């Protein structure tokens, strides 16, 4: 009966899909496009450099972000301000000696590094360590599918648990939390040695970290509790088990009718993935990287799967009502009713629409957890989430500028 | 097939979320029109062609007024989303079937022009547009708006008029079934109580209108009528009489629930509906008008921003005193 009165009556929002197929291996890439924004290219890496799997291409100055490694054998065809392009080469068809012997695996678990040393070692293996948690009392591993339509969480917890176990072992050695817990969807019977599992009602948006923490602890934004995604733990475990730098990511490739989970190389071109998954597109379709509620749409088929991306979806033309130009807010209040943080997306979207970002402050825009439900229920088809993100970005910029001290003009002698 | 090399596909770029619940203004309007259909049929059976004339005229006049205003305001024409048609139809429901054509046109033009477009368009008005139009012609031409005075070729009586001038005992023998079947004199659609109830429940189950408002509006009417009935049963009629007469049901499901004029959170919605329901009975019992429902809805529309101030503290912030320095508690 509750469903009748509920705005969301979409079975896909129940994040348990009874998906238990093993992850498939993605296609062998013909081309790779790696995002290098913020990275410093290591000396010697330039156009026409021959690269091999695991070869260090670029380092990130921040300790939080993993370094960039080549995922395949190939030649660098171009390096520009945003990307590194690699074209695949068959290692058996080139002169012997072009590529060095395969990398020696590093056994992080056996090595026994702990604390900050381990964090640095993991960063050098290409894992983003920021996503693996701040220094807190309790760290909760979010074992739910992050968004509706993304379906790798269950097989990751059951069929691919070796990586999770290894990842959690390293996570423990980071010593960033006194206690680590695992939140799993209710009804999912997962037991991992030495870790407490908590069952969570698997209805989206409960998989959003802030809301998952509330489900587990019963408190909203409690201090000393942080969350890390299962996807990140899996990547960490993958590095621990293979001993090689992180070169792949798990994604769900989905359309309205079909879906499957794949392990794909970082930087895989989406056009190749579509071809591999035998999905044909028509004009007017939308392809998106990330999840269907929070992801980003891509404009061209030669865009790539970035490191840490967890999904790739196709939304066919006509599947959702089209957005028709600037549609004014009609005050229907659906976003207010659905918002899990009890803020007012209606007013926030209007403030951003008319450039009054400062007004967003009194509507608690920083509490937005980015779940996307406001746009999902908007009957006027307004880009509500995008407006809120715009306000957050503008105000962040403003606050950053206000912290700078103005430069005094140098007095002429 | 090679999609990666095929560059003549033009992909659509959009913003998240990429999935959508599928509801649009047009679909909601369609559901509302479906919900109003039983009442339309019942009123046609009751009043015949004159009712059809008033309804068609009101719908057309409302849509034409909206089109003219939108042209003058250089907005995109939006008659296809059906909201103007609903406003016109609801206005017709409040009129007697005998209303002259110019009255209907003036009412519909005022509803759309002053009630809605003057505020900027659909969803921007603070008071229900239908009721603005209705109030203007009701106050200006009370004789023509009164079905008892203008609807001469009928044997039906207005139960609210009976109640006002002959007391509760005169209406004690009116059965609820008769009221539900529309055997009463009133607005051509608003008196089809049973049909409207059916349509209203359909809308609630569809999630187009919020059950909190409809339920608490009827609950408020019930509560206030019961209290007064207990105080003096010979002066004040019982709760089911008040819920079944006039335009209480039309107001509860179709007028008070207009999204832009009502609060959006649960507790404010319940209080809003409850206040409306109580006002209906108070206006009928102590006011000079026989039917209090339209005025009650207009009053609570104006109170809606006040009710909307009641809101729970935002996520992760504790309840704190109003006016404290912390920016997170400012409503």
C-alpha cells in the first residue's frame, strides 16, 4: 500500500538485483585514452614511446591520488593537456627487446608495510587513497550498489570476495580507523572473517554514503564516522592480489533491456565497449559514464572509461521524457517531498537559474548529497541536480577567492 | 557494425539524472482529466446540453485567454499541456448549467488572466486560478451564479440553502446516497459528489494529488461539523451532510490540492487541509454564504506560505533555536 502513495514506484531503485554472474573480461583495447589532468608526465614518456602494462606514465603531486600507469602494450600516439593516447601493439609482433620483461609483482600483504608507508606504496600502485577513508573512529565499507542500474555489488561480495578480503586487510593496515564495518543490503548473507557486517535497507538513495551511514548508525552526519565505497576496496584488493599497478576497473554496462558486469582496462574507449557489448546506437541516444542518476553524459564515442568509473549506460531516445528548453519551475513540490536531506531543491534550482548563488546559503545547499532524486521526479524536466552542483561550484570558488589576501601594490621609491 | 568509427551518430547530451520517473505536466493533466470524466458524464446526464455548453465554453475561453496572454508576454504557447483546460473545466463545475455565455467567458478570462497569467504562468500563482475567476463573477453577479435563482426548470433543491434558512431538521431526511448520486442543486459538476470522489481517489492512487491534503480537508470538515452537530443538532447539520453538499469534495481533491498553492511537506500539508476543512463548516454555519468551500480554499491558499514555514531541521543538524547564528538552521 505504501508504494501507491510513494512518488518512486520504480523497481530498479531496489538495489538488490540477484545478479550472480562472474565479471566478464572486457575487450582487448585497440586504443586507450587516459586522463592526465593534474598529473606530471614522468621524464622519458613522450610521443612514440613504447609502453607496457604497468609502466609508470605520470605521477600526481597529491598523496591522495594514485599515479597513472599504462594498461596495455602499445605506442603513445599523442599527449595533450588533457589526455594521453595509446595505440595497442601486439608484443609478439615487434622486435624482441622492445619491451622489458613483465613487471615483478609486489606483494603488499606479505611486505607488511603499515600506516603512511602503506598509503604511499598504494598510491604508487595507482590507487586513489583519498577515497579509502579519512582518519576516523569507524569506517564503514558501503557494500550497496552505488546507484540504481549498477549491479556489481552482489557478485563482488559473493563471487569475487577474494579481492574484497585482501582490500579490507590493507584497509586495516592503513590504520585510518579503529573499527571497520561492512554495510550490506538486507537479505544478503555475507560473512567476512574479522569484520562486522550490518544490513541496510537497499532502497536508493540509501546507498549514498551519508544516508548509508545514517542507516547503519542511526545518526545523521555523526562525527568520527566515514564511508568508503566497495568499488575502491575492490580496486585495492585487486592491486594486493595481482601485485601489479591498478590497470582496470569494474563497470556495469547497461541498457534498458540488458546489462552485464565487466572488468575493463582503464582508459577503454566507449565506442569499443559498445561494439564489444553489441549495443547499437541511434541518433538522439545518450551514453553516460558513471551511474544513471549521478553520472555524466558523453558527447563522442572516442571518450574513455576513467579510472574508478563504475558504470557505462545507454539511455535510448524516447526512454525518458525529453527536456524541452528552459522550463520554469511550477512549484509542484515533488523534489521537496523526495529530498532525503530535507532541503529545498526547488528554491536552490531557481537561485542558480537566475545567478543568485549567494541566496543558496540560506537553503543549506551544502547538505545536498548529490543523489539526483530531485531531477528524477521533476515533472517540468528541470536539471535540478545540475543547478545545485553549479551553485556549489560557484560558491566554492567565491569562498576560495575570499580567503586570498589582496596583493598590496608595490610602492614606488 | 562499428560504432567507434561511425561518426554520423549524433548523441544527445543531457544532465543527470538520466533516468526519469516518466511523469510530466501533460501526463498529470491527462490523469486529472480522466479523474474529472465521471463527474462530466454525470452532469451531462443531469443537466444535458446546457451543461455541455458551459463546460465547452469555459474550457475554450480559458485556453484562448492563456494563448492571448502568452502571446502578449512572448512566452511559448503551452495549451497542449492541458492545465488551462483543467482550470476552465473546474470553473465550469462551479457554475450553474444555466449560466449565460458571457458570464462563463468572463469567469474563465479572469481565472486565466488575473488568476494565473498575471503571476507569470502555470505554477506561479499563489491562489487557485479557478477560484479567482469564480470569486470575481460570484461577487459581481450573485443572482446569475445562484442555481436556485437561475435554474428554473428543475425540481431539485439546494440542500445548503435549505440548511441556511430552515435549519438542520429540514435537511435531516436528505440521504447520503442522494447526495453522492448528485441529486441536489448546485454547481453543475461540483454537485456530482460521488463521481468526484471516485475521480479524486483515482488521482490520489496515481500520486497526482497528495493524499495528505485531500484526507485532512475532508477530515477537518468532518471534525468541525461533528463538533457543531453535537453542540446543537437542530441548528447544525451532521458531518456527512457537509461533506456531501456544495463543493466540499471538489475542493478537497481538485482545488485545495493545486500544487503551487499548497505546502509540500507532510505536517504542513495536514494542517493546511485541516484548516481548510474546518473553515468550510465555519463559513457555512456562521458566514453569509451558503457554500464555504471555495472561500475556505482561497483562504488556506493564502495561508500556505505560513504553513510552509513549519519544517524539520535539515539533515545532520539538530533542532536549534530560531535566530541562532549558525547558518545551517536558518529556514
